C-alpha cells in the first residue's frame, strides 16, 4: 500500500432517524422525524422517583417545563435549537406524576452525609436511595420501571465525592467504631465476629455517591439517572450577590440533553449510524485500578461493545495485577484476553441470531501486547477479521490554516499505512463555528495489531464520535468506545464484586 502524505477530508457521517431519514445533527433529525427506535409510541414512560420532599417538588416543576416548547438561547443561531417539548419530539408522554415516588428523609440524609468517617457517610447516604429502590423491586416485582430518577440535594454533590470535606463544626459522630486502618486489617484477616467483617466491607466502596449508587444497583438491573436539585430548579439556588449558584446550559440545551439521555436510558434509541456496516463490531477496552478488593495493586478490565445500531453492552472482565512493570500501561495475560473476547463474541451472536461478527475492531488507549493479541485471535472465528487500534489525543501536532476559521472537522493525515491523525474537532459547517476555545488537537490512530485499511478505520472513528447518547450534541471529540471508558471503569470498581455480573446494556452505566 502506498503512503499518502497529503491531507484528506472525510465526509461528515450522517445519522439515521425515524422513517429512514438521515441528518447530520441529532437535534435536526429528532426535531423533524423523531427517534430511530421508539418502543413507547403513544404511551407513557414508566419512571420511578426517589428524592427528598423538596426534590419531588423540583422534579415535578422541571417535568412540567419539559412538556412545553423552550425557546433557543439565541434566535437564528445554528448552535442553538428550540426544544419543542418532550412529547412533540419522542411521541410519548413524560408524566408529571411518576409510577412510584419514594421520599427520602431529608434530615437523616443531611446527618449521614456529615458523618466524620467519609466511607461510612457516603455508604449510608447511598443506602438511603439504593435500599429503598431494591425494597420496592422486591415488593412490587409485577410493576416494571423504565428508569429511576434519583434527585439529590446540592449538599450530597458537595460532600459525597472523593475529595470532599465536611466543616469541623458540622461533623457528626461515626455510627460504627471503625476506621480505614482497622478495616484494612480485617479485610486481610477476617474477624470471628461477622458484624465486624460487614462493617469493614464498607471501606471497599468508592467515595463517590453517583458511582457507588449505580454500582450497587447493577445486580438488580436498575437504570438510574442521578439529578442534582440545582439542575432541576437553578432559579432556586442563588448566591448572596444574586448570581446563580452554578453555571448551567441554557434551558433549551439542558432540555435536549436531559430528554435524550432519559429516553435512551429508558430503552429507546434516539439515532443510529446512517451507513451501517453489516457484521462490524467495535470494542473499547478499559482498565481501572480496583480499590474494591482487599488486594492492593489490582486492576479491573472491562470491555464496551458497540454496534452501528447504537446498541452498547458492558462486560466486566478479570480483576488482577495487570499493571505492566516499568510503565503505567495495563495488559491482560493471554488467557484473560481470550476470556474477555469470548464474552464479546457470545454477546454479538446472541444479538444477531447466532451469527458471529465478520469484522472486529478493538480500541484502546495503549498498544495491545502480543499476549493480548493472541488471546483475542484464539476466540474470534477464523473468518472474522480483527484489528487492534490505539487511539489517543496528540497535543504535539498542530495544524493551522489561513483565514479566520479553524481547520475543519474530519480533516486527516495518513502518515503511514498503519498510523494516521484525525481531527474530530474543528470548524463545522452546520454549526458555522468551531465549538472550542483552543487550536484543536488530532487523535492519533494506530493499527497496532492485525490489518485494516487506515482510512476506513479513521472513518469509523469519526462516525463513533456521534453515538454518545448522554448528550444531544452534534458530535464528540472522542469515539464512544473510549469517550466514557473512565466513567464506566469507575462504576465497575465502585463496589466489591459479590457475584459475576452478566453483560449489561450501556444505559445502566452512563
């Protein structure tokens, strides 16, 4: 293959919406045609709500607003689109009154989040939400909930994160006489008293309310959307000088993002890639240091499988000492790589009537080792083409153009048959601007194992920047296989593994 040192321009990938219609911008497609897959047409979304009394009121207020049109922040600006109302976009009702509403005791919540021991504080705060949801599921198993809305006061966001601290005058005494040091010893050498071991296990949970809540509900296959009260009713929260407590997107943009992600998490599919490639499967591999085990230095390996349809499945792989000696890269041994890819291939077959993929692209942030490559190949069918691709941002290469506009999105430079640079951010004609502040950096795309057409790989990466359903934006700067890898890894390791989790759809993790 000859090397092309010239710059190339990749066409902007289109997205597929209802009635087989294609558009570049998600908002255009949803506004004109509606979502690609809508299992709820003509019905109502079945939401569960758990919040304090004030949170319930603010949630209802926001839902009422979503039922009506919201003007764009700036008229006749291609970066802003009016929100016509949830039912107008998705042809379903977002009811103001949820199927079930659970009220959290705000006084008890305020107390537990201020417990001096942060592990106990955050675990108890999460328990107020997770245990109430689990109890409802056990008692009302015949009532199906599409999505749980967990509304939290601003103090939960402020005090229930890894580096959060409670003012000395507000600290509450710990409920259990234990600390991190004692818990660590008990985790290595369990006590004869089971109660002590149960209390020690609390210290294996992540110090993040959001991640721990999602992790503790995975076993029950509960999809949850965590919302801050300041997001629902920003006008209720102002500083002493009259300024908003926090900066938020304009109301129309906020409505688009909230509506799209809640529709997706409920089981709908807002859009899919406009040019499907039959038989192609994309896999993002992620590693995360795992503090949810008693063994120090362990890491959890996970995989995210995505199809051009927009379907995504998360696999939790093996936990072990995967950090390579001498560097900060994580790598799987051959056997574990084989086991992880077997989960991916089986899940693909289950979704396609027993048919295996014909092409499989494995995306990662580091180069895959020979052991990993051999493990992958042993699992993939012999007639399936597999390639490992390293993707990372490269700040060492800058490209400038004459004139007042930035370089265009979709610009690429093929350096060698296996290495190229792709600008996934840049001037976008549909937006008539570059949605950024600095000169954009390209993604370095390297086919490090296997064989693949580098330009085809670049086109795939550009298309995968448009499958992030967590926001309703034109495109992301990173493909979805890696965009939320860190977030997924944090949830995979936010709680100790009590039993093996089956592969779960992506919507349970974002």
